[in-house]
C-alpha cells in the first residue's frame, strides 16, 4: 500500500520543524521560545485571559496598538510599519 502511494506522489522531501528548532546553531532560550510558539503555548495576553490570569491592559506590548496580544501578533511581520 505504501509503495503504491509513493509511486503516485513520488518521493517528497519532508521538512520537520523540530529539525529547524533544535539545531546547535540556535541559542537555548530561542529554541524554547520558538518551540512554545509552534505548540501555541506562549503566555500571551489572550492566553492569560483564557487561563483566568488577571491582565492589566489588553493592548499589544510591542506596537501599543489596541489589538489583543496573541501568538500571531508577536511574529516579526507584526512590527513592520509600526512606529
């Protein structure tokens, strides 16, 4: 069965995110932060509210806009165009 499936699709190169994160090039703290982000476990303000942890304000800490801080908003592209 597997051989028939491979024959239909051909050999595919698989990119494993874990191989990119757990390299010897990355610093340990960067590895951990990236791994938590991939798993959706970073402690952002929206997650803190979901876990019933009190939050003083709900604005984004990086760009000071009135959007809720989420894992997606902490990506580097979020900062493009902010002052």
